[in-house]
C-alpha cells in the first residue's frame, strides 16, 4: 500500500494566505522526510477554508524542497481551464518534477465555483467539459503532428511547425504523467471515466457503505472499454490521527484541526449538499446523530497504533481492497507537535504493517 496526504490545502479563514502557503510548504517537506509516498494538492476558488486556486504553484515551490515524494494535483478542475494552456503548464511542471508527478483532474463540485465560471453543473455541463478537456490534453501530449479540435466547449489546435517557431513542449514522462480522476459522491460519473480511460481513481471516502459500489463502477467501465481495472491504482482518502492511547487520540482529533474543520466547515457543507446519509454506518442513524463525535467513532481512523491498524485493515476488507491511503491534511500551525507526532507514529508503527 502507498501512503499519501490529501492537502486541500485546508487553512482556516483567519490564516493569512502567505502564512498558510509557507505552512503548507513546510508540511510537505515534513511528509517527504518521514516517508510518505505522495501528496495530493487541491484547487478551489470560492471557499476561504480551501484557499489554493492553483496546485501547480505549490508543487513547483515544493519540488526543490523534497527528495522523493510524488506530487499529485488533487485536482485540476478542468471546466475552469483552457485545455491547451493547462496541457502545456503540466508538461512544463513534469520536467521540473523529473517524473514525480501525477495529474489528478476533476469536474468541480462547488456552486460558487460554478457561478464564477458560468458552468451549468446541474445539467451535467461540468462533467462533459472535464471529459472533453482531458481528451484534448492527452492529444496534445501524444500527438506527433498538427491537429484541430472543434468540440462542444473548446476549439484547440496543434499548429504546424513554422521555423523558428514550432510545437515543442511534451511531458517528461512518456507518453504523459499518470492521470487520476477524483470523485467524491457515491456512483460518481467520474468513476466511469476513470475506468474507461484506465486512469487512477481517487475517492474521498466519507463512509464505508458505498465503497464497493464505487469500485464496481470503475471495474465495469474498464471492462466495457476492454481494460482491466487494478485495485492497486485506487486511492482512498480518510481522516487519520494516532496517539499513544485511543482516548488521547480521540481527544486530540476532536479538539484539534480535524475536529474544528469538520465542525465549522465540512459537516455543514456536506449536510447542505445532502450527503449526510453516506456517512452513516447504519441506515437507521438519524441525520441529527451525524456529529463530529459520531464521525470520530465510526468514520475516522483514530486511536492507538494498534487500533488504527485494525481500523485500516477493516477498511481494506469493507472496500474490497485499495492501493493507496490518502490521509487528510489540515493546517496544524497551532497544533504542530501533536499533529506531526501523529503522522510520525503512523508511518513508523502503522504503515509498515501494510507495505
């Protein structure tokens, strides 16, 4: 199993943008030193809790501060970028990273972002835009001559060479960096695209009950396209906190960054989206019962090293198996010692049991 961190990035609204950025860079350096395999960095536009609009800016600065960790966009939201421009930015970034790059893409799920870019997501426009943009980007990366694309949303061309100018920027990794499709909701249509295209599926697991269905969607789409889906490619996100005892881990998780972000931001957000049900371990649990304390007891991987290892093993069993755990990352500038001791303990006392 690979072990990564999913960094939205999540900085509290009162944190200055510069201070939050420097903290995120420092945390990436820490993850690299303690042995994490990957760090996934998100993109959003209209939520102060997730203030990064461009994951490649953070990745570009972190490359030379790290030695081995692989970077992933988690994700470039394709409806908000012209695919010709983004394909070139990614190709350039791939050369900077010397192969330590995964290109995660997504359709975008925030109503504020949809409004900013005039995307009609209620009609599925964002997913159609993602699929078309990805096709164009892959064509730029793999083409060996001029082409023209005239689609539903974009026109793009690879021009003919006209010395001294010519099309020249191809990715460092050939034919292109690994591509991942991020998905949040159960039965997400993005999972079909991942399976059909042979891309890495990356899911933020809000609960356990729908994970087998998520993988079934990937596998069926792959089979229909003549491909074989590999569970080793599947990344699954989950909140993790390790301390010496179960009681101490639960207290620190609830009183620290995980508890605050879920209490003030994520739980109200998902309730607004009508997604409370996917967090329940049993269908008879009421929406009112889905509190931060409930999530700590039923959804998060919180406890002593032995307890977290047992919970991770059960998650593997309940999902049918996945190849990468993405531990959710939070701004912990005010809880530095406890948070980093937790991650260190996870990598030294839990991860080796699964690697």
